């Protein structure tokens, strides 16, 4: 039987977990696998008591990274969003699967409502779409749709004897495009990387030349992927110009807005995605800047019916009795069983309203601007590339004993990041941009306020100066 009191005591442990994640505590204990093994009884075999189970839960929570901590900047997601959290818990409690209206009646309507809402925000007049298990899988589905447009017989017959098909995407696009090309049989070598300019935007002249080159080689250009908010530096490709080229060349135009799609929620910043309304498909993660717990990602498609023609399968009559006429999401999906990820976003949106989202997105931009100001105030800090979104790529410039700039900046940046991690005070990632190692601060955490950005930089400068004394 379901014991409510036990359930409630688990929620009490969760309360403790969220108390760990406050600013006076550490973000991470940063333990090595061996240290963790020594602290947690991982082996599975004999049955343990409920009491032991509870202590395992407490250990799990204790040693997990506190991603809702206000100085957690490590990934493109983080923080805590109340209504979204409740929606996720409720979705698990009501446990359903998104394939049929029969088993997920309310959830199906909620998901369709969100697809219409988000599709219209993107500028699609009559959109279709689905929640997927993440932006990577949304991109994969888009590649399948592009392939289906370029080579319809591929769906049944496969790609035997098929001319090579080429996908064009920027040199700084997400690696999931390569994975999608691998999985779909297009081949990762057929993903051609287009050069980017100083701001990280795709170069249109280079794109045109590469399309021409592919045709000259006897390959078939099939798809262009524009990135709205690149993972490392947050650059936006020129989507309008890409849409023109896609139309001229007859290519599927996909926009990967997994990270940067949320700028559409702000009337001040949505210009960054100008042209997305002409895309064939668009991926937008709500588990990144919108702060939903993982996973919460939507694939939006401009023209209705394309998902069904691409993804329907023949042998599913036991589940889907009348594919064409039904309200089921399953037939036009890549998944079979699928969790209800729409509920949390719907509840959060109900609670915040359109204005609430706008306020949050604008605040993230302000915080990123503020971070940039702080960098300019410190001599030792350098903004390495210009900022477009809320990615702030910077580094600490070490000085030699002679007062001149030190030599090995990249190694210094890596050491600095390791020391930041070891202190557990904050968590931030590093990345390569324009051949330079940088600290990538991303602002998207719903718990972060101005003072946490200040605390972060104080720590960076303190740790950086300490390192500088020891190594230079
Ligand atoms: C994060 C990201 C992805 C992958 O999204 P997941 O939801 O993590 O699968 C794809 N593209 C871009 C540009 C991203 O930043």
C-alpha cells in the first residue's frame, strides 16, 4: 500500500536538500569516484530496510551537486522554479505516457496548447510539434524530417545507393548535429561546418560556397541548421539570410534554439531570432533558460502533417487504432513511452504569465551585462569575445614577475577553474573559443541575483591572484 507518511518524510529530506543549496553553503563537495564509493553503499543485491533506504536518499542528496544553488553556473540550466518543480513531481505521481489521448487525456491537451503557444511565439501560423527528450533528440528528429523531404523512399527502403546528402551548420554549432547525422545514416562526414565571423555567427558567403561545392561534387545539399544561441559563446546565426538561401536552394531549414530560443519571450531581445518564423523546424529547450527541471524541450514544426508523414510506422495498430483521425501524439513521435514534460511548463507559465517570463529573461540579460561591467572594472580580467546572449566568456590574465603578461594563458585558465571547483564556492565551466581557453559564465539560474555574480567574481579574482603568485 502507498504510505503517505513515508512520502511526506521524503519531502522533508528534500527540504534539507534545498537548504544545502543556499548561498552560505557550498555548491559541490567535488569528491572523486573512490571517495564517493567509500561513503555510499552502492552494491545492489540483498533487500535493505526502509530506514536504510531513507539514509541512502539522504546520502544521495548530500553528495549531489546543488544545481539550485545561486552560484551554480556550470551548465546552461540551473536554479529552482517552484511551479515547474511541482509539475515535475505531480507528473511522476500521476505517471502517464504521452502516446495516446486515451491514457493521457489532460496531458495531451496541455502539450498541444503549449505547442500552439510556443509555435505562435516563434511566428509559425499553424504549427505542430512535440515535447522530446531534449534538444539533441529534437535536432535528431529535425534531421530525420529533412532527410524525409530530400529522399522520401529512404523511410521504407533505406539509403542504399543513395547520393550523399549534406547538412550545413556552423563551426560552433552543437555536437548533437554530428550525432544525428551518424544515427540517421547521413554520416558525420556529411555535416559540413561553415566558418563563423568574429562574433561567432555563420558566414553567409562561406555557406553559399560550400553548397555550391557540394553540388559540384555530385552530393545533394539537404539541410541547413542555424543556431540561435551557440553553446559556448551564445552567438545567433543570421536566420533571415539563411531562410533566403534555404528557399533558393530548396533545403530544409532547421533552427537549433535549445539554448537561445528563450530570448523570444522578451520583446526587447527577440530580434536576435529574426527569421526563425521562416524555419521548417525549431528546437527550444525549456529546461535551460526557462528553468524547468530536466527534461523539458520542444520541437516545433512550421507546417502541419510533416511529423506524421516522417515518423508514422506501419505496425502499431495495437496501440494506435486510427492514426489519421486520432488525437494521439504517438504516431508522429520518435518515442513510444514518453514522460509528461509539458505539465511543469504549463503550470509555470500559468503562474508567471507572459509578463513573468519577459521579466525573467530581461533580468538574465541585465545580470550578464553586469558581469561584463565587473570584468571591465578588473585589470586582471579580460572579456575574450563579444557577448550576444547571457554567455560571458572571459579569462584571468596572469602577470609574470617582470610585470608582463604571463605566457601560458590556457593552462592558467584550466588551473583556475580546477581551483574554483575544489573550493566548492561556485561552479562554472570552461571552453575553447577562437582557440583560447576561457571561463564560460552563463546566466540562466533562476536563483541567481546580482550579489551572487559579485561573490563569484570576488572568488575568481582571489583564487586567480593566489595562483598567479604561486606559478608566475
Ligand atoms: C544544450 C544544447 C543542445 C542539446 O540540448 P539537450 O536538451 O541537452 O539535449 C543542443 N543545441 C544547443 C545549441 C545547445 O546549447
